[in-house]
């Protein structure tokens, strides 16, 4: 019972679940991570997105629907992140339009199916920064 209380308090105050360590370089070969958003009046919603690591920073490219979820998130620009069996309760989704081309090239190099996906709208490029 006590560990559940500690975990709940850690998450409530912006801590990291289970002693997770923010380590983007170690996630570079992973295919996806999950983002958590909460629309007003709704339960938290988790969804998967591709990731790339550039210069030690973690980036995601969001389609129209995912971008809208992040923008309308109750705690925007802060989202939750699950990656490599770790959960981070408070991660800032920093819009990075200046990195659009670098992220697009990295996605094309990493994901063979980007040959199709790159033609969809991606209105938001995000650098994820732990809080």
C-alpha cells in the first residue's frame, strides 16, 4: 500500500514513475513512444508516435489529429510520455518548426514506410523536454 501512495504522490508532483531516467540517446533505435493528453472533461488518452533523436534531443512529428490533441491538452504544453517501459508524467512538448526539415530527413532515414507517411500533413514538430 505504501509504495502505491509514494508512486501517486510522485506522479502528482511531476515526478517520474519508477525512478525512470530521461535518456534519449538510449531510445534512438526504438520505433515509437506514447504521448498522453487529456481533453477537457475526458479521461487521459495515450497514443503512439514515431520518434527520432537528433543531437541528443528527442523529437516527434505529429499529424493533424495528434497535433490538435497536444494543443488542446488540459496541461499544454506538458504531456505524459511512455518510452522503453518507463513513464514520465511531465514532459514539455516544445514546438520546433525550425527543425522540420532535419526531423523529416531523420524520419525518412529511420522508417521505410515514411515514403508514404511524409505525404500526410504534419503540422507540428515537437522536441520533448522533461520537466
